C-alpha cells in the first residue's frame, strides 16, 4: 500500500499561464486583445461529481466545499483563429492514484503523447470509447505506464470501464487560445487576434457548446451550455 | 319467396357479424390488457424507483448516524492529524463498527469503510476487511463526503452491483470534517427477491450486458440485455423503456427497464421488471381459454341464445310455409283440378312471383295443347322474317289441303287425349308433335274431317260417320269463354270417342273455344316467352310493351294470312345467334 498525499492542482491558473506563455512565445498580431466571457452551465453540470446518485445533502454543520472534481474539466477553446499556430507537441504525464486522475484535463498540441502511470493499487481498464482507434481498451496494472499519442485536433475522453468516474479529458488544440473557467464560469483568453473564430466549450467529457465569435468585439461573451439531453431534444424537434 | 330470401340473407349477415364480433371483440380487450399490464409495470417501476430512493436515504441516514459516533470521530480525527498509532486506530474503528453493527449480513451491508480526511482507508469491516491504508478519495461519493456532502451512488464493480452511501465524519466540536464513512449495500439476489415481493413482478438486474440477478430461472433472460440495449435512446430521455415484449419459452412477457443512478448507469446497469403479456385473441386461443365453468348455466346465456336460435328457425320455417309450401300446395291442388277437369285453367292471378309465372305457363301450355295444330307445316320453324320477307313465300310449302292429318288442322273442339292427370312423374302436357308428324289413327277414334269443323262456331254438331262413331254436341251447349269453364255432359259424347276413358278413368273434356281469346292468350304467351328468352339471352327488354308486341303480332299475322292464304298463324320463340327471335307457323285450316 502506497501512502500518497493528494496534490490538488489549480488548473485554471495552470491553463491560463500556459495560454499566456504560448501566446508570448508564438507571437500574435499587434491587434490582439483579450476575449472574455462567461459559460453558463446547467445545474447538473455545476457539480463536482460526474455521476449523481439519488441524494446529495449538506451535513448541516460544516460548510460544504464545491470546488474541484468534474468542475475542473470545463475548458473554452478557440479554433480557426487568424494567424494562430498550434502549440508544440509534448509529453504529458497523468498519474492515476486513489481512483482519480492527476491532472484530469490535458490541453496540448497535435502529436502530443499522454503518459498514464498507475500509481494506485487497483488495475485500470482505460480507453477512449468515442475514438477507440486512439486508445483501445487495455488493462493498466498497478505500477504500469501506458502511452497514447494524440495527433488530430479535437477532444478525447479517456475512461476507465470499471470506475467510470475516472476520466481524463485530452484536448488537442490548433491554437494557443483556450482557457478553463473559474467557479463562476468566467473565462479570459488573452492575446486573441481580431477576427472571426470558432469557440467551443468542453465539459464533462464532451463538447457541450460551440459558436462563431467575433474576437474584435469588446463585449463579454455569454456561452450557454444546454443540459444533457436537451440539445439532442432540440435538434430532434428541429429536424421534425 | 321474397321474404324467405331476405330472411336467409339476414341470417347470413347476422352470422357473419356475430362471427366477426366474436373474433374481433376480444382484440381491444387484449390490447387493453396489454396496455394495463404495461401501466402496471410502469407503476411498479415508479414504485421501485421510489423504493431505491428511500433505501438510499435510509443508508445515508445510517452512515450519517455512524459518523456521529464519538469514538469513530475521535479516531478519524487522530488519523487525519497523523497523531496516534495507526494500527491502533485501525483496530479501534473496526471494533467500533462491529459493536455498532454486530451483524452486517442481517442489515444487508457488504462493507463499511472509514477514511481519514485525505481519502485514505483507515478501517474496513466486511469485504476485504484486512486491507486498509489505500487511497480511494477519487471515488465520487467519498470525495463528496470529504467536501461535506451526504450522498449515495451505485457502483458496478467486479461484476456486482453495489449501492453506496457516504457521509462526512465531523470533529467532536462539529466544526470541521475529520474523515468520512461509506457503506456498501448488497445489490443482487436479495434485492431482487425483495423487489419481487413488494412489487409482485419478476425482477432482473443487468450490468454490462449481462443478467447478474433475476427472480426467473437462470438463462431465461439471456436476450433481455440486447432488447434493453436497443432502447438506450428511450432510457436517456424517459429514464426507462416503454413496455417491451419478450418471449421466454412459452411465456410472453412485457419488460420495463430503467437505469440505476450514479456511475453504474454508465456501465449499462439496469433493473428490469417483467410482467406477463395477455393471451392471444385468435380463435384457437379463445377456445383454449374457455373453461367448463364458462359454459355453465349461470355464466353463459344459454336460454336467450336458444330462444333466439329457435325463433330464427321458426321465422324461417314460417316464411317458407307462407311463401313456398302454401302456394305450391294451392297450385298443385288447382292443377289436380285441371287434370281432373274440374277447372279449365288455373287462376294465375292468385299467385305471385314465380308461382304466378308457373301458373301462367301451365295455362298457356294447356291452352296451346288444347288448340295446338296436329301437325306443323313445312313452314314451321321458319324465321318470321323469312316468312314475311320477299323470298319467304318460296319456302311456304304446306301439305295438301284435305289431308286428314294436314299439319294446319286446328285442334278439334275435343282435344286428343291428354295425360290422364297432373303427375310429376309423367308430363301432364306432352309437347305438340313435330312438324310432319302424322299421328297414327286411333282404332276407336278418327278425327273428324277438317271441313266439318268450324272453329269459330265451335262447338257445332257434326257427323263423323266416317269414323265409325257419331259425335254430336247438344245444341244447348254454347261456347264458353275460358274464364267460364263449362263441363259438357258426358252423355252427349260418343262412348268410343268423345268420352274416351283416360288411364285413371277420367274422361277427356270438351274445351270451349273462342278464337279471339285463344289468339290473345297465344299472343300473350308468345310475349311472355319472348321477354323471358330475351332476358335469358341478356338482351334488354326496356321499351318492349305487351300492347305493342301484340299489335305487331296481329299485323304480322294479317300479313301472313293475306300472303299465304292460311287461316291463322302460330308464333313461337327461339334463340337465333344468341338473340331471341320469332318463328311463324301458318295454319291453313
């Protein structure tokens, strides 16, 4: 039994810093500005849990904490930005311990490799069910490491079949313009060149919203994310 | 006959409607039963969902109550702070668990786990109770408990389903979270039996495409996961499937499946409730479902059914009697009277429909036979048009006049012997002899010479010395119309001729004769024949009136008489090239 202290990482800070450094390093047009906005998540997506049971009650004595968990995995990505180049490929290590992934969210450029180390005591069965060619189902015994390369731009959710709550979101971007959201759902992407871009929101293992945006606009964006099932229902009604 | 036909048609229609009703009527009932069974399963699913919900709350309450235990709180506080001997704390918590819950199995508990504030397992009781020290803080229910939430979840781990409830353990001062406790409850055959008992339906639990527990025999529901998997869209939208048909051996089942909440829902974990489909509604199924009890007097309307059946039969018989047997009997009696000579013709006005037609035909046949020519001329059988046409005369080759059996000799006032009586076995009215036929002279009766017989003034006394017998009619006897049949005194007839005995002993009667009336009757008969023949040939009869037709015949007759110098003309109907046609036979004398 390996006793290990949890290392909680502030992913918004990390991603913002990553975005800033990438923006400075790659260089952006002189008209670059910050794209700010708010992602309105449905109630069910504001939980720290991916999967809800019947009840979730406060203890009545000690204030509850509502940070971390699945809430860390919401990210806003800009695609098709004028003159933007993808971040360089790199290798990102994800530790699997305590039936959790650290970090849960990886945002990197095409060709990057995600290295998964099983530091826990249980065997894991990891795969990308939506794109099995990228990462087919494979057992990862305790202490073992598995690598997977992500070449194509897009979002990938690595799941464990035995413990569905274990999920790693891998976002391969074609530009350095992305940001995670804070507790209030706010985000800011610095150094975005003026022009048209495609904004996408990734949360809870899938793209939840997308829209065309004008990055030269100074107004704050408000991106609404539909509740699970509602989007499909609206699409179905539209089709009918 | 009309009412009889209507009655039979009515009975056929009623029978068809009754049969249709018998086969169709159960179908809505079966559909309704299926719908009701589906609704019952829906309600059972709702009840099961509520039961799971209450169960989850109950487990949360239990765990929360455990978390308020002072010894557990202090022990976990010490473990979280890292003070105290770790092994001692482990044993202390285990002992405390066993004290608080002496029998886990009775409570349906698989495992109780205590964790410090970092998600490290301090102690377990139940499954793997010797293991501790591992981190499970990533488990959502545990992470929630360490955030301060009391919550539940359902796991699908190791091929088993487990319902889990977690709660934080607060410090003695209830001002901070010092750890968490979670309980795993058995979710397998025990739950299935409990659900079946409470809901009165069969239950199956599914996980990752397999049936892991069922109240039905193992292997029966192997097809169930596939059926449920085909309705994931319904499950995502409605949180359950509609009632789905499932065949298990001879049983037709209905299934409603719903997902478990929590992360097990991501692992295709469902609970399925199974009810029986109603029986089929086809004839075989209906009959096979009939029991002897259903046919008892109290349960089956035997009396009304029998009464209705006999009433229908009685009405049919009455209609048959009124429309068929009675007129047939009357007609027969009249025919017997005609045959007996009591009547000269049938009163066809008393009969309707085909019996009326039959009566008229019989009258016409009697009349024709009575006045039929003895032989037909060579012109017989010629088409009317041929006779009347420019070349018609060339074919007019009548037998020499004066011949005793020249064809156109009109029927004598006293007809040749006819059939002794109307009998179905023997034709009552034999057809007239064919053209050219010369009847052999009767040994005791020679027809009177034609000149001696003047039809219009019939009957006239005449001498028949050449026949070897004298026949004379009393002057008092006057010609009588058909409608006033008059019997001639039999003593006025010669014993050897006029009063010839028929085989049954009845005498032949002298029939009064009226030429015009006879001709009209003949023309009417021809008209009837002509209309019937046209109908039988499928020709239209619209516009063909009796008056016009009779007038035409009279005109034709006059033309023929004038052309050929014959006394009269007899018409008959035949079919030529598929159409009704008239044929004329001149009668010389």
